């Protein structure tokens, strides 16, 4: 939309009058500059600057041009994990002349649908999505209608959508095996709400490791969310237990949850890792500089975002490209908390 003046919005007709050229010449300047002479470009450019004219995105779209914008719908864009992915997507998108608009679904399928509907109505060039649930059919239909879509941290069982994901089951197994190798035998997995499939796979990986070691106990404890506040609540509940009933190791659903757990345990006089070892998941930037540096399972955040952006750019450049899947390996990072 053009910038408003006292007389109303500046239009292409105003620019043509100011530059003393035809409307078609202004249109060529905006869309096919090679068709305009150097002298005319100077006149039109000066008129645009004087009037503060901004070309209409909607008009460009009606003429068949791409919007120059890609959308991103993440579970929680304020989470440093998704923030890191967003940064990587933005860098590669910007290098290719694209801007990125980001929204948070907060695990709400309805909110995710609102974002995706809006992105489609505005004719965004493509979308990166961390799905809020396992129902991918709306996303598949949107891709069939022409919007390139790439999943993050989720794969499509029908392989109709491109995806970048991590082997979360192996990540959970790495975390639990590290604790078992250190002699821990009473493990607790601090999870968020049911239905988050990535965390469910991490729990499965923990169980894989536990099954291989006799005499090991694994308990699953759930919180409303996987943030610092809910982690603090879990840590307080653990600290309130008699020492003989406490776990001797905790695997957290993510690093924010783990940081809250460690803070609550430490405040209650429970020593980490002497009394209870704690392992997080993600390796967000805060993990290494926490009061007790956090042992965690690293997700290659920048690599995930870059891979997703590359897949999306390929699909934008070549509509109908066969979907592709990128699966990355987790890595255990050992620090002071375990």
C-alpha cells in the first residue's frame, strides 16, 4: 500500500502525473525496468521519492509476481530453539531476496490454521512449519494448491511434504545411556503435555536404554509446558520428596525445562549432579552458561533452519518438485550437570 498523504494514498497515477509520463511507463519501471530508458527511469524514480509512493503488494500479486515473503509457523517462536531456526531461515531467505514473517501456534491447531490460511490468502511464496499436531492433511492440501511447504522437526509419513527432522528416539537413548553409564539407576523423564510427538520419541529412546540395563527404574512426570517456570515446579516437587524416594537422574524434555529444574533443586539444597544429575535437550545458547552448565542433547539448530530454507527455496524455484526428507543426527554434549 502507498504511504498516505493529506490528500489520500499516493497512486501510480500520481507518480505518472508528477513525472509527466504515462501510467504504462510507471508500470514498466516497477515491473520491467529494462523496458524504460535511463532518462525516464530518473524522472519516475524522482517522482516516487518525492511522493513517497510504495508499490502495492496486492497489485503485484494480481499481475502474477511473487510476494517476496515466506511464512513460518512455529510452536513457540520465543523458545531459543525455534529462535535459532528462525535466524537461520531468515539469513538464507534474505540472501535470496525474501523476507520472513513468523507466528507462534502455541501447540494450537486452530492458531496454526489461522496463520496458514492468512499466509495463503496473502500469497506468500512458501511456508516453513513446525506442526502443532500430527494432522498434516491440511498442509498437504495447501501444498497441492500451490504453496511450497517444508516441515521442521516433523516428517510426513506419506512423503507428500518436504521435511527436516532429527532422530529424537536416538537423542533420548543417548541421554539415558549417558546417565546409566555414570551409574544412575532411578531415572525420571520430565515431559510436557501428551501429544508432543518429538518428546514422546525421546521417552521411547530412554526406554530403549533402560530395557538394556537390569535394576533401573524410569518414571515419567508431566507438566503443562516445557518452559523454565514449569521446570521449576517439577524441580520443587522432586526436592520435596524424601531423599530415598528422589530420582538420582532427570532427563528433561528440553533445555528450558532442565534449567528450571536445576534452579529449583539447587535452591532447595539438592546438589546437581552429586545428588541428582540432569540432562536437557536442544543445546540452546543458555545451556553452556547456566549456573550449572547443562549436559544436553544437541540439535544442530542452525543446520536445521538452513536445510529447511534450502528445501523451501528449491520448491519456490521449481514448483511441483518431488518432496525430500532431511534427517539429522543428535549429539550428546557433556557438561557439569551430568
